[in-house]
């Protein structure tokens, strides 16, 4: 995800028992009402920041549809008039806003010891969840915690869970899943721990937003996908090359995309997968769509 602290710049700068690490259908249906699983084929979506910023929302969304995207992931929008404009533009273009990227979790992490910071973060998530309801999105992406020199791993774990639990009633009221992502925040560094962290909420409104490119430095995406399984609510697509330690164009890095596609099929996932890459013009976006089509085809 793109954040106030760009992930590329950020780079520069446990195990539990089987019951804790294997999520059953029973867990996903623990609360009522539960989210309805998406059915149908895999669908291509684009992060809104990849679309040309100089264009109006209407023109951006029309371009997204023209090049072959079926959905878009928007970002937290505090201005009600702008939020309405985004909705109207998406409706006119026939482009589904399927997810919202929360924008306050880096500058104001839920794992902070400062109550003012946490309050700001919770308020931002409230805005994101209400944006999702307005736009018809089924998920809000949340970075759950940040481990740094002032926040220990243990504190990040316990503090973030305490705060996220406060958000569950609103998520359930609005019918929007809070999807947690691992984003080079020095937190949730293995698929087993990620699974355990999600399971401990015991709520269908807390799931995983899995970024295929983020785990290449210390694991294999297909392994994470198979371990997280039905916990995964949405996917981000990007590629990473271990040899030079940087993000690259889709299908040009170290990821075994046919194996990733196989794992996605094995967990029964259907719905949107969102490209999270640099932005560009129409020709660039068409190339991205062509690369995603090959990934979907298992090539």
C-alpha cells in the first residue's frame, strides 16, 4: 500500500498450536451476521494512486475501465463532498470501489503509547469504514501496528489488538471487513503468527489483506497464502526482486507467479486483486492489465 511513509523509503531507513493457526469455517462464522464471501472469477482492480492525478475522478475511473480494470481501491477521504464526488464518478464509469486504504495508520499507529495518537488513528479508521459503506466497498485495509525504537514487538501486538477490538462493533454495523496487512512494519513476520493474530479476534470482521510482494524478503508468497487460507479477504499484487532488493514490474521479480496463482485457487479465493504499483499513462496501465491477465492464467 502507498502510505505517508513510502514503503520503498521505509526499507532504506511463536508459533501457536494447531487450533490457533488453522482457521476453520466455524471461526469465520462465529459472529452474526457474517460477511458474505465473494463468489465468481478473479477480478482486476487498481489502486487509485496509480491513475493519473491530473485527471478528474470521472476521467480517471473511465480510463481504468477502458484499459481493463473492474475495480478500484480508494483511499480515506475526510471531505464529504469529495467522497460523494468519488462515488458519483465510480457509478458513472461502472467501476466498483471494492476496498478503502486507510491513510492514518503510519503517522498515527494504533500501537502507539500516546493516547492522542491512538485517538487520531481510531478516528481515521472510523472515516475509512464510513467511506467504505458510502462507496459500497467490502473492506478497509489497516496496518495494525508499527514496531520501532519506541514500541516493542510485544507492546505493538497487545496494544493494537486492544484498539482494533474497539473498531469491530462499527465494522459489523456497517458490514465492512477490517483487513490487516503486513507492510514492512517489522510486525507479523511469519504466516503462522499472522494467522494467530487474526484468529485471536475470533470475529469474521477481522481478516487479512495479503500483499504478494511484501513477504518476498523473508518468505514465499504461496506459503503465506496457503497458511492464511480463508482469512484472506483481499490481495495486493506487486513483484519484488531479491537480487537487487527492490520492487519491479509484475512477472519480472523473484515471485513464482504460477505457484502463487495455484495457491490462490487452492484456498478458493475469488474476487478482486489490486495492483499496487507506480502510476502511469494509458499505455502503462494497459501493460499492467496484460501482466495481470497472465498471472490469472497461471503463466
